[in-house]
């Protein structure tokens, strides 16, 4: 089976690690390499792709600017170094993308931002708006506040979480190696590249090696873990070498890499999660007109809601029932129960006047909504 082409993907997350971005000896950005990568990104952007970047480097840059000695930093030292380096990292990406007329937006996240649904929705909405504006979100773990207990520990898994959060089609992990090998290539000259992985099995997991770079927290093991997260969420993933210039162009031209394929797509995987994995916290009863709109693929607007039951918070899963109490679907609600009750039956322009804030136009956006017969839903 031939690997997919980059041309088929609409929304792409590119993960760039510290060891690629920062010269470990000088502690400075590898300017020539980054400029070449920006050329690749600009070409994809011009072709209409939606791009997100997950970038490490804040601690390494902060360490360099503060002239800290080599060696392991304590947690508070890493946090302080990140505070200095994050400013530099944001400026670097802003300038290199700005050279191509592309705006960049910085988003700092922690583990809790992708695990707690309210924060998850906030981050997802911010990403969606930046992409709508044709800007490139540059995302990093918030090392200034993350602790040993809650941090990702590597940006491979963070990138996979971001990719599923953003409903990306593809996640590209630029690495020190050009893909997954049957045995660690640094230890065995006869190691063979695995070009396509259809499923992350125990045999695939056994092929993972340890981290090789001082600046990188993750090795091949974390990339396999990232592949499990991404493919479960409906996102294809690939590992490719970032040590060469124009790495994305090389991928597009069929260069060496490992593809991790998913049988699903981001929308179906997300909706399967909503339908069967989340416990509903309340119920929205809607009128017949809203039922027809939902079945036609529309979002649920406040005007179509006639009753609110249960205590739920923004981002919680709720059941949607028709006027005959038949279950129409399930979704992630955009308002707390109290606010939802205030705006039910009202037109979207009234929301500002009623709540005093300019909230979402939709009670449940169609991307956060699963519509189908009751037997579709396994959660109770």
C-alpha cells in the first residue's frame, strides 16, 4: 500500500522539538534550518492548508539567554528559564512566519487544558478562530506553571492531544530520526525502516528506543504513545527527519518517513467519543423545527430549545430530546445550565442583552453534536 500524499490533508499539525530548533552547542536558534522550514510551511499555507505548530524550545532558549550551566535544572529553575525563553520563542516564530505574510498566535497549554472539557473547549475555540483568520497557532506546553505531576513531559504527546483537539487530519513529528525502525538504528546498522504502520500493536511498541538527545525529553517511545493518541482520535501521524533542510518538502516528494494510519477521521472519531464515552449531565428538549434543523446538519440554536433539565457546566455532554421526549442526539453544550435556561427560546442576538456577554451563537455547535436514533448511544 502506497503512503498517503500531503495534498490530501487539510489541517496539519507540525511538531518541532528543541533539538531541531536550538543548536545544542551555541544555544541559539538554527536560523537557516528554521527559514527553510518556514518556506515549506508558507507553501502549504498558500495552497490553502490550515497549519498548527507545536514547538519546544522555551527552556533551552531561556537557559541560553540566562547563561545557565549545563546539567539538569530543578523544577523552579526550568519554570523560570521557560518564562524567559518563551518570549524569545514567540518572537522567533512570529518573525519567521511574518516574513511570508503569515500571522502567528501563541497558545500555552497544560495537561489540564486538554483533560478538562471546559478548558478543552476554550482552547479548541481559540485554535478554530485563529485558523479562520488564516493565522498559525504556535503551541507549547506552559512550562512556567506545569509541575512534575501534571506536565506532559514531552511535546510528542502534547502534539497528539493538540491534533485531536483541533480535529487535524495529520500530525507530523519532525524528529532526530527519519522514522520508526524495527530495532534502534543507533545500535544496529541493519535496522530497517517501517514505512507504514496500520495499527499500533505490542510488536510496534517493542520497537521503541530511548531518547538520544540532551535537549529532547522524548524518545521513540513517546512518539509511539503519540501515535496511539492521534490515530485513536482519527488523525494520521508520521515521523520524519527534521535534521535536513526543507523537511516538509522532502515528505511531499516521497522522502523516507513512517506513516501511522487511522481507519477513522477526526470528525467521526470525535463524535463517537461524544456519543459513547461521556456521561450526560443534563437534557435539552427542543422543538420540532430544531429537530428538523439538526437532522439537516445544522447547529442547535437557543431559539429551538424549550426546556433545560439537569445541572451541567459549559463543555459537559447533554442529551438532546425532541418535543415527544424521543432522544435526537448528544452533544457538548456551550453554556452552563443556568445561562442556558435564561436564553432558551430566544434568538441568538438576544444572548448579549440577556447574559451581558457575547457568547456562542449556538447552544451546541454541529461539530460537537451527534444526531441519530437512540440505539446509537451506548452511554446512559
